[in-house]
C-alpha cells in the first residue's frame, strides 16, 4: 500500500480557497483546479481552520471520528 495507486503523494488545495479563504467561490466546487502545496503549508492550513471553527462554533463543530 505504500506505493498503491490511490496513495496521496502530494497535498493539494482548491485554488480559490487557497487564494480567498473559506467560503469563497463555493460555486466553483468540482470545476475549480487544485494546486499543490507543501506538506508543511497543508498542515498549517488545517491547524488554522481547526482553530477558526473551534473559535467560531465551539468544539462540537469539529467531527474527529469515523463512520466506519
């Protein structure tokens, strides 16, 4: 599985979200291109989003479990 065809080899972010932040250009979902970012940048983006959601909506707004 380390070299499996479905393995993610680079982190990607939707272009409009990266340029304009959360809630931007939702109408482009599915057609907006993704751009590659470093793993360090991806980790910072995720941490910042978790902080934003927790600060704005509380811990209960973050689902950290699994459906299966």
